[in-house]
């Protein structure tokens, strides 16, 4: 009676508890780890001489360990991605490789818009770090870096959560 799974309109048993908590059930810890690994792409490429280091983070002399800050941000952004894609409308799509990659690319584009265009250029360089230069919003490298991060995050999430944890 009370232990029977609930049946929805399609006669399928619900696979998650109906009153689930995002903090308890979401795969944000795995997404945070994947975000940290994806965030290593920029420092690794810079070490190989491909592109420049994260330009925003080295614009100020205080950021000698720019790569450490970059990876820390990536861990946080990975965890946020894990919470977002746990939404019932995105959950199954994020676990599939093609759609996980597309969700990751979209997330990378949003990160670029919010962090570089608005966060850095408008708020930080405009008010907090007035000696720092703004990032050219038409520069290709920052958007490619964020799209690469999103792609690696989306693919990694689909592989780990969609394949290894299911």
C-alpha cells in the first residue's frame, strides 16, 4: 500500500522521490569535479603555448596564481551546472552525450556573457578594478574558451552521470 511506487499518466513508475531535494539528489558534486577538470583546459592550453592565459585574471598584478582562481571558479560553475540540469525537464537531456554537449555549450555562452561581458567589463573593470582594462567583447578567444569549458563540462557530465552513475 504505502510502499508501492507512484504511477504517472503514462503508467511508468517515478524513479525519484516525488519530494526530492536538489541538494540531496542532484549530481552537483560530480558536476563540480567535472567543472574543475574542464577548467584545467585553459591553463593547460596556455602551458602548451596555445592562446593566452585567462586574460581577465592576469590583467591585474595581484593575480599571480590566475590559474588556481580560474579552476576554483570552474568548480563552482560546474556545481551550478549540476544543479541546473537536475531540473526535471533537463535531467534526461543532460545525461545523453549530444544534448549534454549542447546544454554545456549554451551554459558556456551564458558564462561568457555574464562573467566577461557584464561581470568584468561593466562591474569589475568599471568600478572595482579601475586600473584594469576591459575585455574586447568581439574578441574570439574569450568566447571560445568559455564554449570549450561548457562543451567539456556537458560532455563530462553526460559521460559520468549518464553512463557511470546510472
